[in-house]
C-alpha cells in the first residue's frame, strides 16, 4: 500500500470470546478512534467463538515511515472489571484515506467493507469511482470522520436466462429479493460507453414488480442493448449493485459493404479497394475475404465502428463477386457480397467526372457509388445510362452529428437515459447542428429528432426550462427560414408529412415550459411565443396579440376558463405563432373543404392550456386574423386526418364578421393550431333561398300528409284489382319515404354539424337512404308497368310482385347508403361543410345523384319500350282502342314520375357543375320542395278512380261512367287472357274514359 501525505488507516479487530461478556463492546471516544460501533456481541455465543467487536482504531501517519508507525504498540481499550478477558487474534483493514493538502480525506473501502447508505447519501463521492462498488469511496471534510462497515450477505440475486441474446428477442432480467429493498434502479453500461445509462420505461423497456421480485424486460433487442446490466438498490443499510453481462450478435443489416457494386476499367484503374464495416462490439468479429488472390486485407478502427478492408492490387480478368465473411466464436457467420464488373474493350461507358464526388469510368447500365464527403454519413450514387451519359446524382448524405442526436433521442424514447437531463442537452446541441442542414436528409433527420423528443416529453411529463425552450424556438425559426424550393420541396417528396410532424413537435414542446419560468415571451422573425401563468383568480378574459402581417389577436372568454378555477391550480396558457409553416404543410383538406386550392395568410396560431399538469383541449377561442381577401374558412390542422398525415379541417370552427371592422374573426370550440383558408368560389349563401327551401319543404310535408289522408279514405275503392293494388302500393311507399326524408332534412339544421356529431351523421344517413328509397320505388312502379304491358300471358302473382318491389325499394337503397358511409366516412369526406348532408366535393353526393339519374334513364327506356310495343299491335293484343287507352295510362304515369323527380335532380346535377350562377339553385330549390305537392295533385287527386271514390265518400252519388286507368288496363288484359267474349271487352272499352 502506498500512502500519500498524512494517510489514515481504520482497523477492525477480531477477538475470541472466552465467556459471555457482561457488557457490550466498548465504543472509543472521538479522541481515540474516530468512527462508530460495528456489529454487537451476541450474549448467547459460546466460549471460544470468534466475533467482530465494535472496536475501531484510527492510525494517523504524519512524517514517520510506514513500518515504524505500524510497529508501535496498539492499545486496546480496557474492559470493565465485570467483563471477561479478551485476546486480539486478528486485525483487518477497512478503510484507506488519503488526506490532501486542503485537509480533505478521500476514503476508500477495502474489500468486504462499504460505507453505509446514510453516510453515502450525504457525502460527495470520489471522482474516480470503483466499478461494481457503490459507495466505495467518499470525500470527507477535515471535521468529519467515518469508517467502512462489514458487508452482510448479498440480499438478492440477479438472474439471466442466457448471456447471448439473439436480435429481435425479448431480454428478461429478474431480481429475486430476500430482504426489503428501496431506491431500486436499473442501468446499462453499453459497449464502448464511458459510463452507465439509466434505464426507464419506454417503447422498448418495461419494468414490472411483484412480491419478492422485479423484472426488467426489453423487447426487440439489438446490438445497441449489449453491455453490462446493473441493478442498484438499498437493503440492510447498504447500497448494492448486481451485474449481468449481455452480448447481442450483429445482424446482416448492421454490416455495410462499401461499395455494394463496382465496375472497373483495368486500363485506367488496375487496382481498387473494398470494405465491409460493422458497429463496435465485444464479440470479437474477424473478417475473411474471398477470393483474396491479388489483394491485401487490413483493419481500420473508428470510434464507433470497425472496417475490414481489401486492397485489390491486380485487376481480375473477369467479373468477380467478392465475399466478406464475418465470424465470431459460437455464432453464425455474416456475409456481404460486392459485385465487381470488369469493363471490356468495346463496352459503352460513362467517362470520369468530378461533380460532387470523384466518379470513375463506369459501365453503361451500372450505378457508380462514392462515400459522402467530409463528416457526412451515407452514399452518393449516380447511374450510368445505356447511352454512356451520366444520370442525376442521388445522395442520402446526412450530417453525422445530426444522426448521432437522432439516435440518442431514439434510444431515450426506447428507455435509455434520464429525460429530465438529456432532453435539454439534445435540444441545445440540435440548435448548434442546425447550421449543418444542407440537404433534405439533414432536414428530415432534424425534424425526426424534434418529433422523437416531443413524444418523450409528452410520455414522461418532462418540463423544459427557459434555455431549452429558447433552443427549440431558435431551431424552429432557422428551419422555417430555410429555402423551401431547395430543401423543403425535396424533403416533402420523400416524406410528405414532414411539415405536419414539425408543427406537432413544436406545439408539444412549447407548452411544456416549467411554471416557475413563466411568464415567458420570445420573438424571432418566424416564431413568436407568449406564455402566461394565471393564478386561480385570473381576470375576465385572456387576451394576446402578435404584431404579424396581417395582425393577429386572440382571446379566450372567461366562461371557457371557468371550469379550471374549481381545481384551484395555476393555469398556463401558451400562444405560439409560426410564420411560413402553413406553406410547408401538405395540401390536404378534410370534410367540407374539398379539393380546391386555398390561399393562407402565412401563419399558424397554436394555443394550448395546461392545468394541473394536464393539457386542456376544450374551450372557446376567438381569433382576429385582420384583413383577408376572398371567402375565408376558419380551420385548424387535424393531425389525425388522412391516415395520420394531417389535413385542414373546419370542424368546430366558424367565421364571424367582426362588428364595425372589416377583419375576419374565427370562433373555435377547441384548442389546437389554427389558420384561415381563402377561396374565391363558394356555394351561394342566400337567405331568400334558405327561406324558400324551408317554406317549400313545409308545404311538401303537408301535401304528403294530405295524400296519406286521402288514401286512408279511398284505399279499398282504388285497389280492386292486382295492377291497381301494385301501382298504388308503390305510390304509397314513395309518399312515406319522401315524407320521412323531407322531415329529416328539414330538422337536420337544428342538429350540431360536424363529423364528430353522431346525430348529424345519423340524419345524413337517413336522408340519403330515404331519398334513394323514393326513387327506387319509382323504378319499381315503372318496371311493374312494363311487365304488365310486355308480358301479357306470363303474369306473376300479386304477392310475388309486391315482395320483389319491397326488396328493390328498400334493400337496394340501404346497401348503397351503407357502402357510401363506409367508403367516405373514414376519409373525412362524408358530411358536407356545416350541414348534415352528403359532401359534394369529396364525391359522396354523387352516390345519390348518380343512381337518381340512372333511374330516370331506366324509366325513359321503359317508356320507349312500352310505346313501341303498343304502336305495333299483334293479333293477340286486342283492339287498337284498348292499346291507345293503355298508352294514355303510361303517359300519365310518366308525367307524374319523370318531370317531377327527373327534372328536379337534373337541375341538382347542374348546381354541382355550376358554382357561380344562382339560377340553377333557385330552380332546384323550387322543384325539390314542390315534389310532395306534385304527387298529391297528379299522383292522387287527378286520378279518376280517386275522384270517384271521393265523390262516393262525400256526395253519396254513383258516377255514370268508370275511369280507365292502369287498373282498367289490367281488367282488359285479365279478361282477354281468360278468353272472355269480344262483346264484353267492347263494353269495358266503350265505358272507359281518360
């Protein structure tokens, strides 16, 4: 042992026990032996047993040599008269202290001894820690004294199923405890790392505890989780560390061949160099190249990787595939192949070039590769075209510093590290590295790092200090100020949602400021932030303004903040303005906005409220965006739209004209990132048109109700045969469907609009189904008419025809409505903007207009076929006069169905194609709202059978003549098919009148 100036030794004595002592071991005074007592003597111990008594002696060495001082007699404290005699049989050193010139003692415990936890927690550890020895060395002041104590048996065991873990598997470390433990933490000392890293719950790490055991689980393990695992805890008054070493072999994806293909001209380049590189590992990989003839192998070590080189000095005569085989004892070998193509005489080649990198002569059809220049990671590739002309250069070069920060953030998210410390450190370094962003890959790496850190902050509840938040804002300002045409455009081609990711990351990090650092204000050219901490008794309204162009103001009414006052906690409100970001977001427009191109004011306002450590997302916010051009839409950026890519949505937001001001006000009932969209083309919003529509629908509903009342009175008089029954049954179902659809459509504006409103969604679905059912019943009536005219001798039963009509009238529209809902609702294109009806811009409305126009076309075809059939009589079709009467019945049905429904929705299609003129909207509204009136007049009251039935009902007089209708036509057909007399048919025909 070598002692520095004024060394100190603390000794422990082992004494044989002759007989049970009368008193406990003597504790020396501070002037004799500094320290305290150790384990006590057991009064029940037998004679002659060796025990460790609590006698500690401090030896101070000044300038005397070590042997002389140690050879001096040691005075053992005398026992009292009643105590038994003791004899010193052993002497153990416990603590070695080196006293520096400032009188501070660096005291290290010797093997088998350790500082207890209470002393360790209040003393500074030595700079040079002793591995596997927690509290092995402490720094004591001149007025302090202490000693290391004897360690009891280890109170726990750390179990590991295998020290070698395969990539992708789950690692389980189990701590079995036989004593109560506290302050338990897990650490990983990675391969090549200077210090251990704390392990916490993350995307890969999970911690589970039960009685007597704690399990550390790591899923999808890779070589980055190889190293020494440490479990540190306190038990029995000491700090303990248990260790297990885990090795993880590399995968084929961890090996990089540089290059992976090469074309060589032996005339210009007789030699070339190949390499395969792996990350640093303790598994001791060795490499062998084949074929190796004409080449010399070497190893090149980097701080974090190892490369195995092969310098081929003699060019091969033919195309050759070189194999780099990596081997480690007990593991399967890893192989990387490099294809070398020899350029022969007469081959088409691309000449040497020095653009960005040095390009050697390359054979046509091959891709030349080069390492990224400088401190950048990746490859630069350039194809050689079949005509010997170089193609464009493709580079994935990324700054090594940015990649290192991204990897560090990813490991932090996985569970390696202490977020409270490392998030701020990474953000500070990221601010310095932003100057290195010169390529799209650099920009994507930077945004990815911020995104990962934002997720870590949100998942762990980490709070940022002012310096960390300033680093975020400065980094964001520089990123937004980058040339969008060169960097952002190329980055968006690779990752379209990069702008949305940046917005979400900055939003999350901005509202994570510590309450102690508020109020906080920060202004940069592209970023402005104001954060304010409101006491429980905050003022009436929260207001904030930003000197942007256009000027921006926002305020939150008191009633929106009132629910937060009941918690009696401070409320933090953060307002963040990001300029130029809206131009970098993808042009995705949600439900109600369609696919139009909109202009934006060049800024995005993000407002967030934190109360009690939780994000408060509900609340009304009013924003004034200043003077705007065009028709504004108040929108927010919904990160969940378009399968997580994000898009603009107007749900919960509306435009309100500011009183006595030309500015645009937006009112939104939730908190997120807001902006406005300006469009010059909007659907006309005319109060007269709305009033006309409501009045017309009301009149249509009354007319349909009156029609039902008339059918209630005359039903048994007008359905006296099969054709009449089927025709009026179809008409009755049309009335019921149209009545329900109009009532639903009229009440839909009273419901809260928006894709998240279940009532609005249900109303839109019902309207779609009922209006479709109306038209399908019209189709069923037309097909029944055609069947009666074309298949005279092949008639179906009334029950069978009615069943087919019901299936066609209700099942088909239900299927179409359900398919539309399932197809367009997930896309956010089902509901129209601000209304409970189908969205026309997203295409959902065409699933209604298309079937309607198709049914009108089918009815026109049925009419044409029927007319041609009646105009070409055959011998079996009866007299000509009966055919003319049937034709009049078909024309009458057509006049009821086609103009009212077909012409109405033909104009409806015109409103979809025309966005400027108001005329198609007026015509469509009048005809659509008058459908019920037309059905009452032409489908019910103008029918001769109905008129006769009403006269019988109210006038009690028998009409002199019957009415020829579809029922009369069936009577003629039925009697003709049964072979009745010609005179009878003439009597029916002569008595009929239209």
